[in-house]
C-alpha cells in the first residue's frame, strides 16, 4: 500500500498529488553536485500519472534539459510515432529516465549518479502502478533488472519483475536514439513495440503479499489541537506545464 506521511493513498487523484510532491523534492535535488550545478532544470518525467504503461530511458539530453520534459528531441518524435502505430499517445503513458538531470556533454550516467537517483524512479513506479515498464536501452534495463546483461540480448523479451512493492511486466527495448543511429534497428524496435498491446491486455502480474501492519501505537494523552499547518509549498501550484501530468 502506497502511503503519504503514513496515510494510505487509494484514489488516482491522491497518488497524482503525491507524485507532484516527489517532483517538487526532485527538482531541488543536490545529491549529485556536478549535475546540480550544470543542469538547466530537473527532468522528472511526464505523462499520465495513472498509466498502465511506463517508459524508462537513460538521461535527459540538451532539448530535454531546456524544456524540462523527457524525449522531446528526435528520439522523442520516433517514440511518438511508434506509440501512434499501436494506438497510443504520450498522454496515455508515463515517460521517465534513470537520471533526472542531464549529464554534462551528454556523457554516460555514472554509477554513483544512478544510485543517487534511483529512489525517485522507485517512487514513481510505486505511485503510478504501471502494468508494463518498457526499459529503453542499457542503463535502465540493467538498473531495474539488477543484472549486467545488455539490451542486444534482452530486447523484446518480457519478464515479471518486482520493483519495490510492485510486480510489473518488464519489457526491454532498444533506445530510440540508438535506433536512429542504426536505421535497421528502427524496424526491430517497431516489431518489439507491436507486442506492447498484448502485454497490457494480459493485465498486472500477481502482486506481492502486503507487508504486515505494524502494531498500533499506544495513544498519547490528548492535547489541544494546533492550528492547521500551512500547505506545503507544492500545494496549489500548476506545475503541469513541466510535469505534464494528465
């Protein structure tokens, strides 16, 4: 059961607002000092906060860093085309990356950076509750599988995998950017995409048993109720222009 400040989240709207809170936390993140200094802005992710299908790429590029949205360059256009070919739109899915900040010069993510950032991705998965997660390329595939096997061997092969408290159908795919560099891989990516509706139709895999509820705490003596806390700084803001929540 996903909770916020100990309170169970049951409705899509509650989980959506919790996702917004994680976004506010992430965009002030300084866990990776170099990335915090060189980024224009954090690229948290965008799309449907209650999506059945989630994509996880590598890291933001120049266009993403400027606009604050994932996959908005050439690879994003290819992703949009592939989604349309299977009857979906960006508004139907959620798109995120392994790193939320652009590495300088578009270099590869470093292990420490991936480790620092994976908590945000884990909370995104927990709140969105996808059925299928498509990993795009090596970095996200290796991270979520916890295994060094490369994407060339794994693409198009789904598996059931538990990420935190959520079991999903993990489906590794070539990264659209890599496919653009090797045109023959575009058709491989297209063929793998064609199986996504079948995976979604299969529904969510069996979920892990919920953790045992903790013993109830001994009630403390009643005290006068304090005045209501001020709303958190993310409450009431319209950040949908960047976060892209639908």
